[in-house]
C-alpha cells in the first residue's frame, strides 16, 4: 500500500510557524516536501514529491504548531513542533526562539500521543493511554499543574490521573479536556482550567481549590482542572476553544457555548444550550466568532463580523447582525434559510448561514483568530475573513467577506485525497492524503 501526504502553508510566518525555509509571511500556499525537513520544494523546473509521513493530527496556535507524524511501516508516531518557542510551547526543554522546521519532541519517544491542541503560547498532548501533558506559558494556570509557572518540557497533569483523557482544546489562555472514567462505562466529563475572567471556563461561581478571584467574586484563573457540570445528563462528544470563549456539542447534536459575549452581548459564564431543532456535528472557534456545522451540512456562524469572518452577506449589515447567540439560546428561536434569530425582537443577535456553500458537503472546517476555512467533499478549499498576513492564501492582504476559492499549487486529482484544513491565529495549513495499491 502506497501512501502520499501533501502539505501546504501560508499566512503569517515571521516566527517560523509556516515550517518553510524563509521566516516571512506568504500570501500564497507554499507546498512543503518532506515534513521531516519542512522545506518548500520546486521552482517550476523541479518536481514536487510527497511526504513520507502520514499526518495523524495537527494543531496550530498563536505563532507555533504541532503535528503527529507516522512513517510508513512504523507503529509509533512522532510528535514534532515548530514556530515560536518562547515560554516552552514547543516542549523541547528550553526556550529555542523561533524554530522554522519541525523538530521532534524527544520526551514522547516512548509515549504514544494520539491528539494535540495549541493555544496562544501553550500546547496540550493527549496520549493513547488517556494521559494529558501540557507545556508552555502557564501564567493563567492554563497548563493545569496547580500553579502559574511555565513548563519547558511537557508535563503530565496529575490531577486527571483517575480519568481517561479523550481530547483537549486550547483557547488563548485556557484549556478544556474531555474525559471518561478509567475502567468504567461512566459518562464523559469536561474539565477546564486557565483564564476565566470572561467565563470561558464555564464554572459556576463556587469556592473551588486553585482559583483566584476579583473583588466581584468572578473567577479570574484556575490552575487545577475543574469539572463543568452544566450538561444536564448529555454526553459531550466535541469541544472547541479559542480566544476567550468555548463550545461543545453533545451526542444528541446540541450546541453549547460559553465565555466572552460579542457585539455588546453579556458574557456567558456557564455553558448555554441552543433551544432549536438543529442538530450540530462539528464546531470551530476563532478569537471572536464561531462556526457550527449541522448534520444536514449547513454551516452557521456567529460573533463579530468586523473582518468578514462570518462569511455571510447577512453578517455585513450594520444592524445587530453579527451575533452572540445568548438571547437566542435563552428564548428559543425561529429560522429561515439564512438567519437564526429570536422572534421576540428583530434587533437581538442572530446566527447567520455561511454564504456560497449551499448543497456542498463540508469535510473539514477550522477558524483562525479572525479568518475561517473549509474543505468541501470535492477537494475545493474556501476561505474568508481577515487577510492582513496573507492567511487566506489569495495572493493579497485583503479581507474577504464571503468564501473565496484557494488554488493549491500542483496538479493533484483532488477527489482522490482526504483533505484537512488547520488554522492558526494568522496562518493556515492544509493536508491532503491518499493511500493506493502499488
């Protein structure tokens, strides 16, 4: 069985986060050759060659990234990191400055990692045996070790040792973790830690160990993982975090959001469920917007639309268009083909349908700080939102208020590949993989 993996990157690159030879922004996709060396190849006369590794997972943060690579014929996957190494976010045991080529994290030489997450300057690693390791900046307790110190090497979060960690999600300075109970069939649980000034941890205002508070009694930071208990018996299957807000989807397709409120709306300090009939299956968050995909392949967006990150004509209106969904969630909503809003007041916030994806199946979605991206089933890549650093890959630095097609270099037969898109704060990666018989 032959395996091909192709990788492209573009956008902000001054900290080495594009894994390319030049530490500079790129307005168009750079095609990377062997990811072990992470250098763009080809100059019009030289043939490109695919990577030998399969990319099992990838996570992009503020100005750094991590990937899980498996070489053909190997059982053990390697963890590599690159980009801004300040505060230890790359996990190499010292602050390396900028690292422009993926570098193996030696700590995981004999530990099998299965998934990754990246925040602004911290990184989380989930192992196959259900352990969570974190490294990088811990200034708000986002590493979960009971203090606010940085970690230059990945360290196991000991307080979760009685739970089997399934996945993690990192916001700017907070972390969410989905767990199961070790050795039992108990329902999943969600834990959170880190910054909580905007309610992004979803914790009720209770006295819990490892918290710091303002005089108003709002929790400011939590350094020991605390369980979120607002699911009313629902099993959580998806988590997302970015900026100062968070989201989750339950096995029944219910969407919960909490944290920072946008466009004049109040912060949501506990997870709040949408009370409409839509069933969601995926969710992605930017700094101040969110994307949620229904099981009928309709993509909805909410939050600020200042840079066009909602990808909707509706979202460009001057009225209360972009859209914290707090009031909608509380009151229950009605919807038409392009807008979800409250029937009680036309000026209340709303969710908007992303433009130009009607009848198309989304296979991968991601959100950067203020840009968004999706891969469609036919291999077409669409992007929209903030473009100042070239993170849209359109050859310019303009914002794009509605989805635009990105042309990836090369003459690949797109429908033969499985596609993924992963957004960092101001940069973007795409991965295409296929397996075939010799």
